[in-house]
C-alpha cells in the first residue's frame, strides 16, 4: 500500500472511531429533554450513604428492596460506587461495585458511572436540597429515575415535589416502584458481592 493510501486509510479509521465515540457519548451521557443538572455541586458533601426511596425499575435492580447507594473516593480520584439491596428471588443480599467520575466541571452534578469496565452511563442530579438530604437523579433518558434520601424515609412534600418534577420532564411516574426500607437487617459481612467495576 502506498504511503498516501495508508494515510487515507488511517484517517478514515480515526474518523470512524471518533464518530463512534461521539455517538456513544451522545447516547449514554445525555439528559432527558428539559433536565438541567444542579450547579454549585459539592461532591464531598454528596459522598456517603443514600437510601433509594423510589425508582423506575430496570433489570439490574428488579426484585431488590432495601436498596442503597454509597459513594466514597478512590485513591485515583474516581468515585467508588456500591449499590446494595436485598434480592427477593435469591433471598440474599447483593452488591454491585462500580466507579464514577464527573462528566463536566466538578461543580456540575453530572457523573458518568460504570459497573462494566469501560462502559459508562450518565448520572445526573437535577434536584438537591441545600442540606444534601434528598436528591432526584435521572439517567440519560426517561427510563432511569431515582429518589434518594439520607434516611430510609422521605417527607411527603419532598416526594410530591420530585414526582411533579419528574412528570414535567416526561417521566411516567405511575411506573415508580416505592422501595421498602428498614424491613431487613443486613449481616455484618456481605452474603454476596458482585464486583463488576474495575
């Protein structure tokens, strides 16, 4: 192959790879139409344990109750994510361990989260009270939604606010799963650990 043809082939491959990367980011790191992430976000304050009060169900959380998410810093500056819940079908506790990092500036509440190697999805905090007690989190589209609280309960007025906000963003709030919390006591040592993050 001539040098000119080789350069053209390399350029074409690079362009294809760039287009694929752009499409992946556009597809997986997006926001529902009309959603805006919280600005002035303080990641340090957001770290720690959150209880899942409600969600739109999807396959990785189906049949789980008493679900929580816990965030802490890794040595490399990324965020360690531990999602836990009680699996009603397998009758045992289950953990999924992943990592996250900011998509934009650290003071914008947009993260990219991975539980499967190099594959990331967006995690966007669109409502957050000043005390960092309650958070409304959306994914890349209207299939992903979570109501989070620092305690196993959430005041009715906060639930109503989050439902109203989610509905305004196009979510089908009739599909919300209201998660049971505080109904099971977890042993000191995890019964299972599904460490899928890197």
